[in-house]
C-alpha cells in the first residue's frame, strides 16, 4: 500500500481505470445488443464523462491553493464541467435523438466508477493499526 498522502491519488487512479474498463465494456455491449450507432453515442458520452472526471481532479487540486481569490476562480471554472456535459447532451440529442439511453449511461459513467471504488472500500479488510 502507499503512504497516507498518496492514498487519495490511488483512489482517483482506480476510479479512472474502472471508468475506462466500463466504457470499453459498454461500447461492446451497446454495439452487440442494440446497434453500433448506440455504441458510438455511448462512447461519446463515456469520453465526456472521462473529460469531466479529469477536469474535476485538476480543478479540485488547484482549489487547494492558499489564495482565496484563486479558490474562487477555480470554483467558477468548475462550472465549465457542467457546461461540457450540457453542450454534449444538447448536440448529441439533436443528432441522435433515439439514442438517449446510451448517451445518458455514458455520461454518468463517472458515477459508476465512484460506486465501484466505494464498494471495494466497503469490503476491504481494515488495516491493523500500529501499536502506540
């Protein structure tokens, strides 16, 4: 296991890996079970989710600055994450209105990655505390 300072980064990396695996699995499943158009739309939604997650990690790290003004700037920039999702949803629903479900499941992929990490932590054996 890593040091306590790196533990948060380990969780973020595991969530990102889970998202990538779920995205690849979802593309194949949507393609085989529905259509390759649905797979394409799911893939675009998944890519949006990965970009959202990456922006979230970067902006959250930047918000830890000691400068109050800097924190406000990065907090406002965080709204850009929501704008990203809104723009993708609007554009894709105009182009592929019948593929709402694959798009929505792709966009919320980051939630599935977080839930998988939470389940992993829930069933993880607690580490032994060192003696004082």
